[in-house]
């Protein structure tokens, strides 16, 4: 086997690898010897078929497996011997006629192109000055959370016969929807409960039912939003034939100890304490988002090194697909596509750079993601697909790339925690409104 380095520029490397037909044939014969005892062929006792026959019968197929295994093995060895860490999977391009290689009539020659991770020394994070924004939880926020909980537990009582519905009432309806006079999938429902003013239906649908009475039949005209989830309905005008079956008025819940007990806690004081802790957790997450943004900004400012183009391209492509799939922000409407691409490419570069910096800090600190954390993350993913939990687990277990995507954000948070432990963090009291601001807006 011969390995020749063809390119060594920046983070790009290219190698030509040559493997003689004799070497491949030796590997083929070894593999055939391994499978021979399991081969049952007509006219031969089990395991007694001659090697020449096995080679003729299975040679090409087995040679394909050998070539793939050899490439994987050689790529790993080649990178390890040169102490190179690949940024992405190496790209292999065959120079040989693979039909001739498979038949044993030609040497194997292929080119490997690979981008490597940059070598750099991460900035010293010990003593890094950071500000943690914190805010007191107003008593009215706890009361608001309590009232919201009461609203979620609200019951409804049927209005008197002939009473017209009001905003906030619950209606049980049957409906059939049509676009261009034709019924469409998902446009039909029976005994569907709708709360007027909840804005859970298409805009305008609920408004046209205010004043309806039990037994009424109405035709409602609406327009599906442009960003509606189903492409074939987006922006389309539709009509719904609606039959109102019941009209019920909301009954206000009494917020007392009995209300708390219905929710599984001892009394109202315990319920308020639970809500207080939930808000504290929400505020802590907001506080973390601000300090993490400040930390990432400092790390970005402290590092400047060459980035693997393939990683940046992949990150940009992902960002740009999201941009194309969504409406332009007001501030982007007057910008050309080239201007936008330039801006989003800088965002892609920042993400890649910070990802490499965090990964290097974590590598030097021997930070890892325990299996129990990955299992917990898989459980969270599985909960989103009731009844398919087993398939979700198997998907992650059988797909290394998917598992890596699951691991990445957990690893990032662990590295951030590590840095925050070393940093010089001071707490600053801010208003609730300031804490609630998007960290991107306050940066």
C-alpha cells in the first residue's frame, strides 16, 4: 500500500492511496476462507466448495466489502499517523476502474480529500469577567400564574335555551370545510369544542360565531394564513358549514384550598409556593441565556483562526434554508440577497468558530456527556411521539449522526457550566422587563 500526500494548504489535505491487486487478492482469499464454512452450495458438501469456485461466485461482492473496509481503515490510520483531526468525513474519489478492481484485474487507486480541524490555543477563561442579570419575581406574577391556572381548570355550564354566545363561551360544533367548493382533508369535524376568543382556529372563524345560538347553522368565510402548516391550503379562501350544538358560559373557579387540592397539593399556600418555584426556574433560564450570550461574545472576540470551509458551508446552508422558509424581518426587507447571504455567512462563521472553541475547551478539560444524560435526552425526544418510543430509541441507537446531534447541545451546556465556574461572575439586579429582553437585542 502506498500513500502520497498531494495537498497540504491551510486546513485542506489530499492524499492518493494505491493498493496493489495482489494485496486486494490476499485480503479476498482471507475473507473467503472465513466465510467458507458457512457456505452451502448445490453439488458440494457444506464448507467443501473449492476456493476457485467461491472466488468466481462471490468474489466481486466480497471485494466491494473489502474495498470499503480498507478505505475506512486506511483513512483512520492515515489521519492518526499524521495526528490530524478531520473536521468532516473524508471525501473519497476513485481513480481506478472499479469493475476491474472488483474482478482482480487492476490495482486500487483513490484520492482522499479532507479538511482538518484548526490547531489553536483557547483563551484562558479563568477569571473572565461576566455579569449575571437577576430580577425579583413580583407578587403579581405569582397571582397571574395562579389566575392562568384557574383559567385552564375552568368549567362551563350550558346557557339558557336560545341564549346567544358571547366572547369566552365554549361551543360544541360540527363543521365541514370547502376550498373552491371541494371538501379538503382535515376540514371536517364533529362535536368539536371551540372557545370563542381563544384564537385556536383560523383567524376570523371564532369571531363569526359570537352571537350564535344552540341549533344554529352558519356558513363562515375565512382565509387561511400564508404561513399555514399545509401548503395546499396556505392563503386559500375557504367556507365552513357550521352547526352549533351547544353554547356554554364559563364558570369562574374559586381559588382556595379546595382548588389547590384538586391539583394535587395540600393547600393554596403550597400551590403558590409551587408556582413561585416554577417562576424562579423560568427566571433562572432567562438569566442564563443573558450570561451565556455575554460569554459567547467574549469567546468570539478572543479567537481568530482559520475555519474549515466545509463546516461553514454546511452551517450556512442550514441557516439559509430557514431564512428562505420564513418571512423576511422588517429590517431585512430592503436588503439584497447577496447582502443577506453575507450577513448570514458571518453568523455561520461565528457559530462554527464558537463550536470549535467550546469543543477545544471541553477536550482540554476532559468534559464528556455521561450515558445517563443521553438516555434522558432520548426519553425527552420519545415523549414527543407517543406510541413510537421504541422506534425513537432504535433510531438514535442505530444512527451515530443523530446521536451526535443529540449530544452536541448537552456537551455545550456542560462546557458553559465549566467556564462559568472558573469565571469571575458578579450578579446585577435588573428589572423584570430587562431580564425578559432577547439577549440578541441587548448585546
